[in-house]
């Protein structure tokens, strides 16, 4: 079974570093990454790395997460990403692994409503 805490620590480190090697270490060579459930996937580790590095963040975010479910080679993660001065997102990720690398990453995300006074 995948050590999801270790993989997520690697994900957060790669997110912070934007280092191609850190990102590549997370995914299988033929991985698919979907930014939305029905979006055309980004296919292949090299394409995922290039897309990831090219993404612009609106500010330096904070990220919290916890596992919702995990079984054998699949994990479901719930996360919250706060971009100071911008939007806050709630995320559900479905991750499928081959060994210790992600082979399929699909995210569902939504903007968290701003608090009302």
C-alpha cells in the first residue's frame, strides 16, 4: 500500500520548489493528470513537469490536506488551498499509484465562498 503521507510530503515539496526532479519523482513515466474530472488529461511525466513549472500561482499559498479513503493503490485526498489576497479552493483528489509513484491524478476543485459578516 502506498505511503500517502510520504507521497504528499513529496508533492508539497515539489509545489514549493518547482524543481523538475522533485515533480518527476511523483509520477510514473506514462502518468495522466486531470485538472478537472472530464478535462483532457496531461499525458506523460515530462508533459506534467512542463505544465506544472509553467503554472502561475496568484500568491504563495498554504495547503492543508487529509486522507478521505485509501485502498491498495488508490487514495482520495481532501485539501484546502488558500491563496492570500485571492481565492481559497477546496479540493478532492483521486490518486492511483503504480508502486510509489502516481499513475493517475484527477482533481475536483471549487472556490470556497468568502465569509459573510
